[in-house]
C-alpha cells in the first residue's frame, strides 16, 4: 500500500505508551487501514523516536490483536474477514458469561462506583461525538467485569480480544457514516450488573453483544466480496 500519513513528533523517546496510543488511534480512525504494512522506519522518523520504543509499541499492539507479524514480510494491520468477526463474537459471548459468573460474588461498593465512573466516560465520549474515545470507553466499561473476576488468564484473553473488537467496531461505524451510536446502550447493562439477578445480567450482556453482530458480519462479507478492506 502506498498511502502515507504524517505522525507528529514525540519529544520524550521513552514514552512508549504515547506511541502505542498514537498508533492505535491511527488504526481505529482508518489512517492505518486493514491489511496495510506498518513502515517502522518512516513512522519512527515522523515521530522523531528511535526504533526501539516504536518496536516495543508495535509488539504491544500485536499482543492486543490490532497488528500481526508476517515472517519475512513485516508487520501489518490485521485484516477483517467474516470468519474473524464470527470467531471474535462467539468467543466474546463465552468470555462475558464466564466473567459475570466469576466476578458476581466479588462485587462490592467499589465495583459499583468504578462501573459508574467508566459509564460516565462512555456518556461523555458520546456527547463529544468522539468515535475512538467512545469505543475505548465502552470496552473499558465491559473490561471491568473481567478485572473483577480475579482470573489472570481470562483477563489476558479479554485484553487481546478487545483490541480486535475495537477495530471491528470502528470500521463498522465509519462504514455506516455514524460518528458514535445515537444513544447510550449501556444503561441496562450497568443497572443489571449492580443488581441482584445474575441470570438477568448475563442474558442482557449476551443480547448486548449480539445487537449489531449480523450487520457487522454482513459488512465483513461485503468486504470479502469486493476483495478490498480499504
């Protein structure tokens, strides 16, 4: 791919987290598109950082599932296929149900307060019509139940899956021409997670996951038919 974008310089070359954030935002906003090769030399020059922290940032995004390394070819933004979407959503359903069941008896006042804090962040992003922030905030909100489960392998799996979901959601929203969802869809999710009925919370969480699955799957199939994710 010949498309070129410009990254702003980063003054502190030790700020790996800032490099990660800039690359992630470039992927989620479509500046770096599905299947595009990551030109580390050019990006390092534009950010005015050494290759070492950039490579560390790239490795982190590979772990998140936003980038993938191809032997002898380089690092690329992951592609989006219908199978990818089906696998991600089916895994998300299993993980979400297990996370709710595992974390449920551990909930306390601090959990509820943190749930409200993250929900407020989602609502602020929606009000600001900031797609990337809205997706990040929504996944952070969903991530709390994984953090509260006190299950390190579950949390690691969620974090890797969340990177893929971020990309799918952003690509889908851009294709729909909708900056952010028209309304906050998490009111019932939050209310039920703070309530007393675990089965109701779990059912709603799975319905929440499914609500746009078919539309996103159809979009992924259309990309494959065109033979072009750009």
